[in-house]
C-alpha cells in the first residue's frame, strides 16, 4: 500500500487529507504539535479503514524538527510515497506592529520546514523515480496582501518553489504541485488573529474543507505545477494580477483588509 506523510494533520485541511486518503488505500504518517488529536484520528482511521497509521508529534517551527521527522520515518522503514506539506499559519495585522517571534516562526514553518522536508523526502523519491509532493499554498500567494503581508509572501514562495520543482522533476516520475485554496472552513482565522466580527476576507463565505481536499486530490492526478481549489471565485481572484497593476491591486486589497477602528458604545 502507498504511504502518505501529512504535516499539520491534527485538524483542518491536514486531518481531512488523512480522512480522504485512508479509504483510498493509503497508510499514513501523521505529524503535528498536539499528540492527543493525532492519536484520536489515528485510532479512528485504524478501526474504520484497517490501515497502518504512525503518529510522530513534532513542532516544525523548531529548526531540527524536519530532520527528526525524516529520520524517524527512516528508522521505522516507512517509505513515503506522498508528502503533503500542509502545516502553516498566518498572522493578521500591521506588519510593523506584529509579534516578531510569531512572524519568524511563520517563516520557519511556512518556508524553511517545507523546503527542508521537500529536499529530504525528494532524495529517496528520485532514487525510486516515483513519488508525489503536495505543498499547500494559498490564493494569497498570487498577489500582495496588506495586513497579511508576510503570510501572502510565504505562500508566493510556496507557489514559485513548487512550480519550479514540478518542471525539474516531471521527467523523473515525480509530481510536485502547489495546492492553492482560498478561505476555507478551518481554524486559520482564529490562529491568524482575525477579529471575530471582522469581514476582512475579500471572499464571501468559507469553502467546506471536505470539498477543498477532494478537489486537491483530483488535481493531484493532473500533470501540473499548481492548482487553485475551493470554488470559481478563487480562480477569479488569482486572475486579478494579470488585469490590474500590482501597486493598484495592493492598494485595493489593503482597503479590504485594513483593520477596522474600534467603535464606541
């Protein structure tokens, strides 16, 4: 049976990838910071689907964690056929007023850990001349987003990096793809710090996580370096940089995302 490694698998998109891959015959390796939800998900999938599920709790914001993860899969002789680099988070607000440690942790997780895991797991895939790497990007990677400035920049990296690796590896039997969802019904907004009553997102509503992951897995079958998922509005949003000057687009988006002044009673 093929085996998939999913980072950020304790909730949201990562957990849904596990739930949808299990009935497709994948054994799984699940990793995230929180062990209890990983253990619960693993036990459910073992019982319901009869698959092997390994749990490796790690904090990928720590510099040595990607090597630890690769080493643990090697020590357990777990061949990874599908790597899903899903772990990541955002931070909403004025960049200059944001928490510096949170910003640097975002870069470590969204870029450095993803790069390191891609590099390490790509080596055995090249030796076998088979394997797939899905890097979870965002429609935010297609244009600058004031007040989500660093997050959007990290996802621009994911998009460019993945498309380049797709071209480098496509003739070696290896797929590399950036999956780019829009606003999705996960805990992203809470972690990013969006105010509960704030309507900063330019996209109306949140796409169901089940639909986003199903579309991503269908996209994985195609020979492309990236795929926008989560509905027609996301395709429209990612087309805007081709229609408007980038500085104009940044100003428009900035007005939509600008934190609203508190109102007095």
